[in-house]
C-alpha cells in the first residue's frame, strides 16, 4: 500500500460530530497538523469522509 500525508487545512467547527471523531481517530487535533499513514481501505474510508477538511499528499 502507499503512504500518504494527511494535513488538516480547514476548521472542524462546521463539521459534524462524526467527522470530528474521524479526525481524532486519524490523529489530527488542530489545523496544519499532519500525520503520515499507510493507506488501506479503512483509512481511505476515513479520509473520504473528511476530504473537505484535509489535504492528502502521496509520499514516495
């Protein structure tokens, strides 16, 4: 699987409770914080749910 960097770029104030919980599960707690994760179907689903709040970059 590929490794990706997920960075929060928008505030979670307008997000639903489930989307906030998804960000916390990914390990993102504040704007401009980044986490590197190994992309698998579970993480892909989580990122898809909060795609409007985050930026995703593929890491070589």
